[in-house]
C-alpha cells in the first residue's frame, strides 16, 4: 500500500476518502503553510473540501486538481 493511502481518512459523515492538507502539500513539493495559504487565497490551487477538528481535508478529486494546478502552473520544484 502506498504512503498516500496510509494517511487518507474516511469522512465521518459519508465515508468519502479524504486526504489531509499536509499530505497533499508534501505530494505537491512540500510547500510551506504560508505559500499554500496564499495559493488558495489567489485560487491557484483548490480549497479543501472539509474541515475536521480544525484540520483541512481534500477529497480525491480536489487532491488531483491541486496536483494538476501545481504542474500546469509551472510551480513544481
């Protein structure tokens, strides 16, 4: 099983597989919290789908959109 699947969690509400923002950031070049926040504010990357216990989580679809935004925007390291 890959590391990304190890950290994924199922939402308590509907059983949808969700990925913590910290994991998505690592997958996209390990950007800082501040950089990630700026990119969300400027809509360069998608916002997380849900907030669970003060932590942001992305659905599989939003996670893929974040990956694509980093690659298409020339922001990959």
